C-alpha cells in the first residue's frame, strides 16, 4: 500500500544520548508492519512539522537530562510552548500520546516530559492514550513494554474518531477524539509496582502488587517522585491494556517468583543443585512459551576496503567542539590505603577559548581500552583487517523507515578507529540488540537463552544477569561463544561513545588559565558474567594517562620532566548551578567525597570576591562534607581549613563514617556518621537560612543514595521545625526547586 494511502500519525522525539530517538524510530518502524504510516521528526526540526495545523495523532517520546533539564534537541521547543502569550486554544485540535523517559535516581523524575505534557494540556490539546513515565533507574521496559503494547489500538481508535465526527442529537457535530469532560487521568488506571526485595515471600509479592494496582494518581508516591524524595523502590506506571483496564500483574508476579526461586533455590522443596545464571535458566522460565520482540530490521551494509590508510589513533571525532589541552599537574588526594583513590587533574587551558565558571562541568572524551578493542577484533575475526577503511551504505531493501548512516562515524575511518573512538562498546546491550544476536548463533541452547533474556517473560533475568551487573557486548560474546554477529549489527546497535562529564573544581579567578577536576577511580568487581574486575572506562584511562606525572601523598615529586599528557575536553555550562548573584544571600553546600569538587570552585571564587570587595556584605556559608576516614580521604583538607580561617567558609561540618568519634570507643548511630546526620544536628539553622532568609542549597554527589538520603532528611527537618506534615514539607522543598534555590549536580 502506498504511504499516502495508509493512516498517518506523527512521531516527535527529544533525545540527549539517543535513547528516546531509538524508541521513536522503533515506533515508526513498527507502524509500517501494522499498515500505518508514521512521519518522524526530532523536536529540533521545527521546519518539518507544524503542531498548530497537525490533523493526525501525535506521539511524543522525550527524555530528561541533567537536573530536570530538556535534552539539547528539545530546548527550543520547550521554550516556545512555555510562552505565556500563546492562546489557550492553540492546540485545541491536537490529539496526542506521551512517553516520558527519566530516572528516579534523580530528583526531577521525567521533568521535561511532564512539563511538555502539562503545557500541551494547558494549550487545549487532549490525550488519546495515557502518559507513560519510564524509569531507567529500575529498567525502562517495566513501563515501556506495556505502554507500547497498548499504543497501537489507541492510535487506531484515535484515527477512527478523528476521521469520523459523529452528529449530536441536536444536529451539531461533535469531535469524537476525546470527550471534553474526560480528564487525562481517567483514560487509564495508574499502577504502582512496588519492586520488592528478592527475599520477600510469594504471598507478600502478590499482595503488594494487588494493593499497588488500586493506588490513586495523587498519592504521596507520585508527589515524592516529582519532588525528589525517596519512596522505596516505587515506580509509577501510567499505561493500560487494550480494554482500558489496569494492566494485568500476572507476568510481573511470575517474574518475581522466578527470581525468588533462583535466589533461594527452593519453592517449599529442598534447594536445587542447579542454579540459574547468565547462560542458564530454570523453570518456570525455561519451560514457558516466550513473547519475544520483533527482529529489528537490518539497514547497513559494511565494506572493509583492503587499501589501508594511516590512522591518527589519538584524534577524536568531534574536533569542532573539543579542545586538546595538556594536563599540567596530577595529584592523588587520598592515601594509598584508602578504599577509593581520588585524583585531582589540572589542565592548562591558557591557549584555548574555554571560559568557565564555578558550577560548570567539562566533558572528557576517552577512547575504549586498547585491550578490549583488540579482544573484540579477535572475537569478530577481524584482527587482520583493523587498518582497513570502513565504507558504510544503506541497504536498498531495508524495512527500517528511519534508516540513516550514523553521523558520528567519520568518513575514511579505519575499523580500529571506529571501535576505539566512535562506538560505546561497553554499553549494556538493550533487548533489541539481544534479539538480533539470537539470529547470530547456531547453538540451540544459546539461542533459547538469548530469546529468554530479550523476552517479556525474561525481564527479571535480563535485569538480574545483564543490566544489574553492567555487562557489555564482550561479556556476552564470551558467555555465548557460538554467537558470531556481523560488524554491521554492532554499528547498528552500539551507541555513540559519549564524553564523560566532571564538575569543575576551581575558579579562574584563583587559577587563571587553569581548570581543575576531581574523580574517584571507579572499580567494577568481578561478577557472574564477568570473571575479572575492571576499572571505569574514563577514570581508568585517565589514571593510566597521568601516571608518569602523578604526585602521591607524602612522596617527593620526581625530578624528571616527562612529556605532559593531553586530553580532549569541552566546557559544558550549567547556568543554574551558580553562586547566588546577591552576595548577601547565605548558601549551604552538601558534598561528600568527590561531591565537594564544585564547592572548592565556589569557595575560591567567593574568597577572591571578598578580597576585591572588602566593603561588601557577605552572608554566611556552610559546607557539609563526609568521607570514611579523617586521615585517609579527607579531600582538600588544608584548603578547606584555610577557607575557614579566612572567613570565606563560615561553617565546616565534616562526618567520618568509619572513624570512631573522639572520646568514644565505638561509632554510634547517633553520631554524625554521614552528612545527613550533621544536617539534623543543625536543623534549626538550616531551615531558618533556607525558608526565612531566602538562602540557597546546593547538593553534589551520588544520586542513588546520598542525594535521596539528603532530600529525605531535609523533609524531616522542615516538617519538624515548621510543624508541618510530610506532604506539606515536601511541597515547601518543591517550591525551593522551582525558585532555583535547591540545586543539584548529581550522578548515578
């Protein structure tokens, strides 16, 4: 059927790292198989679509990045629809569905998606299908799969209603897309899935899931996810089955039972001898008929030309946005016996236009490890062709509607260059990739297990054995030795190698022409599926790179002058994570471990401002810092004490989680073991500074644990000091976020 004769709908996406784009492209591809025609555009391509005149259903797929920010590709669109001068009926004709991607490890879960969704409703648009909020913190597929499953009938129903207006009894025509008195929430029942710990009983799981299904959308859990508070492993699923009723929980219960069986080795019987693993499943999963995703259509042809070219190993792809700068100094900030190794790196940026302010971050582009690239080449049987030039072209008969040659792969690059600088070979393979790998093995056992891992019934195993262990392509190819994927499949499924972000840890007022950053060397321990531990990709590479010039604590610097290593970096501005422009406003900084990095830049900046403005009124400043041991990993100890001595830092509150407090024999639970304990000890002052003196609060560090614990503590403090219930305390903190006075620079 020609495209113009197929029922049409529009797909719009806003993506930062390609996840939302991939999902949107999958929707467009599947539309072809279902006899529909999907126009697909990025939100940045405003010249290709016009929502003010759009007469077909629209499907949005939008991610959130940073501290609740729109992805780069959606910023202009968000800014445009937020204009208060727009007429309230601008989109009264528009009928849409929305899938928002986010991560509950971050405070403003799905904020960009929620902002667009809400604004579309404000401007008169109506939903034809319930909004989905997919959580990458626990696995997008928990919401994504059922949302996509119900989307198609909803699209067809919307197309039918838009094409066939029905006459009212009084003779007038009424638009049948969505009933005017139907609230957006009434088109679906929100399901709250409590992802219970694996040692809970089967009856507890069933009971909790059943209870969760009847929860209301205005529950405390929803507010918690929107305001950044912690609700133990609570995920909001906004989706329905094809009849409009709540999605059945049978498959979820089945998956959790399977995990319980795997973990305990028993279901009322003696423990089984055989255990499930990455490569082996147990009943009931091993005996189920599987619901596996459709095979992603291949779309690339790859030619390896025999003529070789000279490869510039250290030349990254994005030369136009990255600067190659020398590392002038590297210092180990922790003792050798510390659990974590923290390094400070100083870069000489004097010859490059890289202006920055405290609060900004920098992107560092690192290559894939040479040993892993070599192993992958050997595994693919392409070691002898690593210097051959790659030529990519689109398959003429491809069924992939959105097929295009990846823009991040430069022309005339070699195979070795491609695997070193262009592709993220360590990324956790998505289920679509696993589905494609099924077709690349002739071993029946491997084929079945790969089918299980990508299936709906095997979601628990996928999370347990692949996602949670952060396994990459090489790990899977090692576990499934008969699997022989073609090079084209890797290029189609592996995402772009992304730069790694680090917070600036200096002020250019203190260190003109220099930029500092700090990091812990990340260690991934050995696990099932990865018999040997490994270091983080960028932190391990940086550690090796600066080793010749690294200054260790308590050791004299080498008299030799080795060549300075160079890195490719660019500055990423963070216009909200800034010092208060009003010098009289107090501010509080919370940054345990390397989370203290941006606050060193803040304090260096403030110290210089005090020197240059001796008559100005500067308000008080607080820093809550935490580490394990006073003598092993108290980062920037002397510099912080210097800030206190100069009056730049009014209050320095430090917690040592593994040290015994002075004057005691053991570390007690009531002692300030972590930053949140110190916060509680100063609750009255903190709440007063924030809510009565209009102060600012900055949090930097781990999103998954620290940031959530701090947020919970703040709720407790506000509730106690102002005599508010928990819900009202959460609203007060949400207000601070809206006013940009509660700011976070966090990572997962």
